[in-house]
C-alpha cells in the first residue's frame, strides 16, 4: 500500500537565516521527492511547506529539527494543511 499524500507547514526558529538553510532544505526535499517551498520570514524564522508521501514528509520534518551544519535550530512548529498538488519544490 502506497503512503498517503500529506502536506505540512513547518516554521523553523533559531539561527536559521543566512546559513544556507533554504538551499539545504530544497536539496533534502528533492532527495525525498517532495514538493512545496521554503522561504525566509521577516521574523527571522524559515517557513517550509512540504507535500508528498507521509513517510518522506516525516523524514524531512525530522531533518528540519537539526538542519544543515551551519544552522542552530531552536524549534519546529508543524501544522497540517490540505494537499495542494504542487509538483516542484521552490526557494522563495
């Protein structure tokens, strides 16, 4: 049985801007076959929306809790969203 397709929004806080977080997230999302986007927010957090198989989304959410080596993640706040049908992963 195939994984259910899900979408999640994660707001990542800590030292996550100016450290390559968005580009590393994009690379990880592409490795997992996920769609969505990542963007810096004015409050110094990073917003990530992920869509794809539930197991792959879970793996990327776990990766976000650590982030790339140059980041220092303090918290990841995750909310469920309706599936939107995105087909690619963008850096905004």
